[in-house]
């Protein structure tokens, strides 16, 4: 029987609660902790923590981006989050779980995200017809090289190496 997995009902935003990053101070594994979904977050609830060197920093302590409207001349301060790259969205630190592959970069925010990728890549049947989030889902946003049958073993091997990290 072929293995099935539905990667079309989750989004990347669902993996943002604990993000493993490279500590900017000691280069060991650190964690960016946050609670809830992006639209529910408070800046003081997002924190960078390194258990190796003791580094601790709140997202609210980072500088905001400033820009001036060309039309009104009003200056604004805001935070730009980068979602879907091999850096954490808040502090923009490199992810701990990343590996260069022949066709691209394999990365995950955390081990739950890595398990999700493993389940999707290893599935022989990927069903998406009934999902209301077809185009917003993580399954629809993965690069073709990662989901290609010809790369399956190589990608799964890369995921396994990241799990041991």
C-alpha cells in the first residue's frame, strides 16, 4: 500500500513557535521562542535564548525599520518579518537546521517542521483536492526539487542528517 500524506492543510506560520537558530554570540544552537500565531504575537513574548552562553534578548529590544512616505512625508517605524527563508523571521539569525543539497538549500524552523517535510517527501500519494488552502499551504510552496520523486532518497537523507544535528 502506498503511503499518503496531506501537506495541504498546514502553513509555514504553524511552525514559528520555537525556531532553532545559530547563536550570534557563541555559534551554538539557540532558540527563538514565541507564543501563538503571528497576528496574535506581542513583541515582548518573542525571545532569543541560548542555553550554552546565556544570551537572552527580547524581540522588542531590536531596532524597528524606519521609512518615510514619499507622498505624505510622514516617517513610520515598523517591523518587517521575513517568512520562508533560511533565517528566523524576527532576529534574522541563520537557522540551525539547514543543509546545502545539490539542487538547493534544505532548511526547517524546528524538528516538528523537519518531521512534516519528511512525511511529505516520503509520501507516495499527496492529496490536495479537498483542501481550502491549496495555494497557501506549505505543501504547495515547497520547491520542485524537494518534492521530485527522483530526489526523494537524497532529500530524506538530508533530513535524517539534520535530525541528528
